[in-house]
C-alpha cells in the first residue's frame, strides 16, 4: 500500500507560474517531511523539509505548507523558472529512518 | 562535500546472471539504503542497513540480497537477474539520528 500519495504525476507551467504539488500521508508516526528534487541523470537531492510542529516553511522560492489534521503537505514554487524543471518527490519518515517516498511529479517550466 | 558513489552508471546483464551493484559513501554515515526507481512507482526501498553486517528488508526485497562488510560500502546483489529487475537503482546514506538522505547518481540496469 502506498503510504505517501503524491499528485499530480506531471505538471506543466509557464515561467513565473506557481506550481503546486500535493502529498498526503497515512501514518501518524511520521515526523519528518522532506521534498527531494531530481534532475535527469542525477540522484535526488534534498530541497526543503518540514516537521509537524510548524504549518509552513519557506526557503527562497520554495515553500512547504503542512496541515497536520488533514495529514497533507504541499510544495509551492514561486516565480518558477525553466531551471526548476525536474522531478520532485515528497517523502515522510519517523522512528527508524526509513523514508517512504511519493511516486514523484515531473515538472516542466516552459519559457 | 558529501559523496555517495555508485560503481556504474549503466549496466547491461543477461537473464540469470549474478549482478553486483556497489555503493561507497565517504561521510561516515551509519545508515545506507538501496532503492529502485521506476516510472509511476517512485522510489521503492529494497534493503537498508543501520550498521556493519546489519540489514533490514525494505518494501520489495524479493530477488535481492545485500552485503555490508565495511561501514562505507553497501552492495546490492541480484542473485539471478530477471528482466523485471530492469530499473534505475539508487543508493543513499544518512546519519544515525538525522533524517536527510544523500543519494548517489544511480545505476541504470538493463537485463536482457
């Protein structure tokens, strides 16, 4: 069963737009929610992460919104650029360092 | 600079071969992981290890085994490769009580 559900699977936006990627989780033991960014031919790299004690975290143009009661979190990319074109994975973990990933969202930002 | 190095970027193997995928990290991390990445399925955990000679099954261990004889090295073994094991394989490592995982560049394995 998929413990972290991610949508959409693909997303195309114009430069300057605000793509939003959503994730939902089931396991209430999760206490760490990272987003990873993966460029073609590379491994994923940590982009930004949040813990459930805050509802929002912002780093540069990237923002995570977290809704603990709904067990949902999302990634927003402000003023998106063609260089943001990549695959984005949400993830969740807790306890044993075993990270569960979403299926990924392939984002394309059109100039 | 932290580094996780996978021995091969691309591999082509025949059905039934025994295949070894090697991963080395230079960060003195306790935890190491093997994932496979498939379109529409995301990253799925095959095995992980939190110490030398220790291993735990992930979500899809069937058809795979692992070896961790040294802290910095974690090997994934396909005992008898099959075409359904054609995939991108990613190794990762992390510190014991830290959540951030560092990934290698991946090995694209094709089994023919």
